[in-house]
DNA sequence: TATTAAAAGATAATAATTATCCTTTAAGTT
DNA sequence: AACTTAAAGGATAATTATTATCTTTTAATA
């Protein structure tokens, strides 16, 4: 029983081999699309149904065990839920990297000028990574 | 010949009645989904094809005449291209509002810590608007 | 080990998007 | 103002993405 078993159960998700492998794929890749996840899963479960992928992704989303990241001009990717963070994407090689940025002052400015009570933020930056420059 | 005719042509898009109306719908609504756009268009062109909507949205995107806005947990919406801006969404009533925020310092921090050459940013804030609080 | 609700797999159904083909038309050209 | 033509529109088929249904299997608990 590895540590993911426990974490899945904490989210009221049965720790099936398929889910453990999805979790592993998410952990290993950091961010993964449905399509790529299916490919990865097929290597371990040669007859896994695509429906199983979708059902689990949706259940995991509902349980807030994972989160969707919507990237401009790209297919959505999914990641294990962690502390709030931003993303930075390389237009050239496609790398998706987590980045911790302090948005406090931006958010407080936004709250002031909009009169919104702001609860969440999603920031995606894009450009070229060191390698691709 | 209204002003949109000119702007469409500047983007190498023929100024058809359908495109003028799409443009008008985008202007009027600010941000609109494919589904809602189709509904709006049907009122003016009772036999417009959904394919026409998709084809035009894609052509307009390629021409950078419009842009897609991907909102967490929502369907994508489209808007006329304008100066870079952020978005703030009300979880309760669904309002999508433009907001101009200065992200310079956030971006320069990000550039420094990631070694990326950052070209674009997409920030979406969410919470509850004044009315819904 | 037995029980059972939930999950997996197969596959049908639906929704979203794109492709094809034929007709119409915007935008130049005469 | 009529002529030409590449592009656009409409109808609809095809493809892709996602969800629903149903039967079998299994994780979790007793
Ligand atoms: Mn991330
Ligand atoms: Mn906007
Ligand atoms: Zn790169
Ligand atoms: Zn509201």
C-alpha cells in the first residue's frame, strides 16, 4: 500500500489499480491531457476503456483530488491538486511548468476596482523557455 | 458600410452579412460562447448553418480578429481582439468582465525565476460580484 | 470467506467540431 | 452595370470528444 492509496481514500475514492496508475501518471508527468493519459494507461492496462479514464477524471475533479488547467490554444491538462500556483508554457517545446507567483497585490487591486470578492485566480504565462530561446 | 466592414477587410476577411452580424454579437455581448452565438445568429439568419459559425470563428481566430477566452469550469467564450486585459468572473451570476491590471512586476518576477522570455499572459479571477455578494 | 456498493470494461448514445460538396455571393474587373 | 472568380454559405456527412447504459469484476468491510 503506497501513499496514494491513502490519499485516494481520503477523497472517498476507492484505491483501484487503475486509479493508482492514473495518479502515478499525473505525478510523473506533472500535467497530462486525456489523450496522453489514455496512451500511458494502455501500457499498463492493455484493455482499459477510455470511459474509465473519463469517469475517473471526472470523479477526481469532483473530489478536488485533481484539477483542470485550461491553456490557450491547447487541450486541457490535469494535475494533482496542490497549493495554488501559476503556469508558464513554452510556445516552442510545449513545456508546462508550475511557478509560484505572489498575486496578492494584483488581486487586491482587482478587488478594489471591480468590487468583486475574489476567491480564485488562474494565471497562465507563455513564451519561450531557456532551451528554446 | 459600417465600420466593421473596414475592420474585417483589414484582416482579409470578406465582409459578409453573417460576419458583420457575428461581429456585432461579439461587440454587443462582450464575450459569447459558440452556443449562444448560434442562438443569436439564428434570429437574424433563420437558416444559418452551425458550420458557418465554426468556420468563421476559426477564420477570425486565425486572423487574430477575435480571441478565445478559456474559463475554468466553463465553456470557452470569444471576444473581439483588443488590448491585453484580464478577466474576472462571478461564480454566482456568470458575469464575465474585462479588467485592466498591471502585471508587469508579476511577469518580471516570473521571467527572472523561470528564465522564460514571456510574451503573453492570461489571468482569470473569479469570485462574487457586487450584486451577488 | 461472504456481502455489496462501486468501479471496470464494452459499447451505444450524444455532443462538439470538422470536412465535403454544391450553390451563392462579395469584391474586384471590364 | 454586367462579368469573373475565389471565397463563403448552407446542407449534411464524417469525425472526434464525451457521456450513458449495462453487465461483469472487485475493493472494502464485516
Ligand atoms: Mn500545475
Ligand atoms: Mn475580455
Ligand atoms: Zn521550450
Ligand atoms: Zn454575480
